[in-house]
C-alpha cells in the first residue's frame, strides 16, 4: 500500500507542473512584445498580481510559517523568478513609450513657448492692447 505522504508528494509534483505551465503561459505574449519592441495595449497588472501571489506563497512556505513546504517554496520561487523576468521585459519596452511621450511633450511645450512668445511680442508691438 502506498503511504499518504507519497500520494501527497505525487499530487504536489503534478500541481507544481501545472503551476509551471500557468507561470509560463504569458511567454508567447512577451515574445511578441520583445520582437515588436512595444507593449502595445498590454496591461502589466496580471503579471504584477502573479508576482505578488508567488511572493506571498513563498513567505507562507517558509519553515518558520509552515514546515515541510518544500514544494510550495520551489514552484512559487520559480514562478517569482519567471514573473520578474517577464516584468523586466515589459518595463524595458515600456520605457521606449515613456521616452517617446516625453519627447512629444517637450515638443509641445517648446511649440507653446514659441507661440506664447510671439503673442507677447505682438502685444508689445500693438501697444499692449491685447488684440491681434
């Protein structure tokens, strides 16, 4: 007869395999982000939520909190590393969008300065009446 510990370990290993597939499921999306160099309309919220979930399970699995939780720690530690890598890819490709938006905002601000400066110059030339 098989012991209950052996059955629990076997089911835990199957669960870890399933969780690994779950953690790796966003990889095709991140390959697309990497190739395009843009995050497009993808939200980082599911990936951050998964990262926080893994972090909490790692804390729960610590021997001080719950002894004999090696399967919990290993799969969630692995999931945490995978999610950190995916978020790093996301963040790297978000920075390109942020930099482009900053450049655009700078161009708009410079245009505004030039337009306001020419209006102020026209006001001074018209005797300050405020009409154009």
